[in-house]
C-alpha cells in the first residue's frame, strides 16, 4: 500500500490514467466528503467565529473506486498522539 499526498496522487493519476479519469475520481471523493458532512451536520459546531478541521482516510482501489475508511474529528489531537504533527503541517498549510 502506498500513501500519497492529495496533490501527488492527482499528478500521478493524471500522468498514468488521464485527466478525465482523475477528475472523475476526485469528484467521487468530493461527494463522499460532502455526504459524510451532511450526515453529521446536526452535531457539528455552528459558530461563525471558528471552524473545525476534519481528516479523511480514503483508500482508492485498482479500479479507481474511492472507499471512505474513517473521518477523524479531532485531527490536531490525533496528529499529536501519532507523532505526525510535523509531517502533516504541509497538508494543513495547503488546506488553509
């Protein structure tokens, strides 16, 4: 199993599978994220002065079907616990 950063995955797939196939995959990932957020929208904080950051673990199979594995609610707590804060900093900067 290989772990790729979001932008690296896009570049790799565009180079090996083509732009149309890659766009379709990322659209599917986008809708998985949207639908998962809608599913818990009633329990999310509703304060216009702050925001929440969620982490998504998604596996892509050999047919380029994305599978949502988990949604991490306390991404900062998880990164500190797992010792990955410095590794994930570039991802957070890209997000912001």
